[in-house]
């Protein structure tokens, strides 16, 4: 049987230590779907070859490179082990370069505390499909391009986020959060 650390990290790297997914304080696993980028910055002559890296504590996951596209569609699921819901997740977009260091194309941070708190609401299964559990307005400190709703959808808590990138002239990244309900392990 694969260890929880190995199970959560297929397709990427997990670290250890704070937020690393190897400790006894594991709350669960968060699936971060990197959906698409919008109006990303041009870093090559006429376009960019973007990919996304997410980091939480010592964990790091990345998407594939989409060649020659400033409006890329990744539609990729990345999984993080969550030990501390107060730890922010940093998302950075890079332009892949063959001959030099990859160029940063902006970054954003988002918190998951409200999402994790929504998972703890009583009798979630009694809510009708599409029920909004919490609304998070865009403010200067949360990088949201528009209001983000945490909803009960198809018997899951789901959050859609459209993140405005900082440290760059233009760009947004759309993501979706879902909680992975791991089956209980038997001893």
C-alpha cells in the first residue's frame, strides 16, 4: 500500500516539514485545478510558453508548458496535502525558455481557510445542489479579480477563483478548489 505522502504526490514533488504533507497533522488533500490563463504577459517576441507553479509550505507542484499562448488552457489537477489551513498557497506563472532561465509572468496568493471551514459546516449533504455556502469579495489583499463563491455542488464543496496576477503588467489565472476525501486506512 502506498504511503499517504506517495499517494498525494503523484505527478509532482512534495516536501516535508511545514505544509509538507508528511506529518501526523494531515487535515486532508486539496485538489487545485489550474483551468486557464487570461491575457498573460508576452515574454518572448510575440507570445509566451506559460506554465504554473503552486507552492504551499515545502510542497511544490507544476503544470505542463503550453507553447506560444498568452491565453492558455491547462485544465490540470494538482494535489496538495493540507496540514495547516492558515498557510497561504502561492501561484506563479512562468514563461518556459529553452536557452535561459524561465521568466516570471506574475504571481498571486490565495488562502484556503474559508474553504476548509466550509467543509466543517453541519449537514452539508442536506443543501440543494448549487447552494452558495460563502461569498468572498475581491479586495486589494486577496488577488481576486471577481467575487469567489464556495458552493455545494454535486455532493462536494467547490470554490472557483479568478486570480489577478501581481508583479506583471497583465494577466489572470482561473482555478478551482475541491477537497479529496481519502478512504480511511486500515491497520
